[in-house]
C-alpha cells in the first residue's frame, strides 16, 4: 500500500500572472466596456445608470459621448479627494480608454431600426459589460472612478455597498433622465443582470502578480452589489 499523501486540493484563489498578461487583460476589458456602452446606445432601449447621465450631459453641452464620459470620470475622481481614496494605474486607464473606445465603437456601429436587432444589441451590451467589468477588475490594477467612489463612501459612512450603490445610481439616473438621457428596459435589465454576471465571471478572471494584492473585497462587492 502506498504511503504517499493524497494530491492537494486545487485552490480557488486568484491566479498569478505576468505583468504583460495583466496589462492585456486590463486594456481588453476597458475596450470591451466602451464597446458595450456603444451597443446599448445603438439599441436605444435605455442605458446603464452612469451612461444615462453621460448621455444627458452630452446632449446639453454638445460633446461626444466618449468625451463626456472622460469628463464625468474626472469629476468623480475629484470626489475621491475628501474620501481619501487613491487612484491606481487602472483607474487612470479606465478614464481614458473607455471614453476613447466608446467613441470609436459609435463611429463603427451604424444606427439600427429593427426592434429585433435593437433587443439583440441590448442583451449583447449587458453581457459584454459584465465580462468587461470582471476583466478590468480582475487584472488588479485598481478600481474605476465610480467603483472607487462607492467604496470610498461605504468606508466613510459605514453604509452598506448596496445602499451606497443604489443611492448613487438612482441619483445619476434621475439627473441623466432630466437632462435627456435614455432610460428604458435596458436600464432595468442592466440593474438586474450586472451583479450576477460579474459574480460568475470575476473568480475566473482574477489575476495578480506575486507582489500584487488580491482584488479588494470592497471593489468586488461594489461591482456585484444589486
């Protein structure tokens, strides 16, 4: 009879990865995020909460949606200062890459009239956004501006992530709608689906270097909180 110990059980923790691997994952995720917003814009059945605000501001000031997204992200980053949040490399990349890829995608994608195609674009946009969110968070380069605002407010107020996220998103949707942003069935679908999508994808896409910290639990909670 063999006295060898049984093989170790596989761990479910984040996988280590090289810097080039993590960087490529970060930028693929951010580019897909911008494209996912563009898919929902072309579907014209509603947008995700922060994009409703971006679209409303865009209509009022005459900027492209991507440029408006960048400007909004910079304003959100300024709100980090009293919360003592520190942006990471991924945070700055988030601001720029999503805005640029959003405008590029809108330039590439034509307007769509068919309701069936618009529904398909809506669903594809929501699913792609869930995958994209898991990719950029899982690369472990820091939260996006909006995720950081949520975690910062949670830490400073003691409120739950769910309450902070819901309060923020209700406020930005209402503000965006008043400015002319599109609220519709896609907005509701996104609110219901994004948490479960990220929760399924994030464990499979979390990567760290040997020296990098794990993905912050608060950041992960902010991404999946309903």
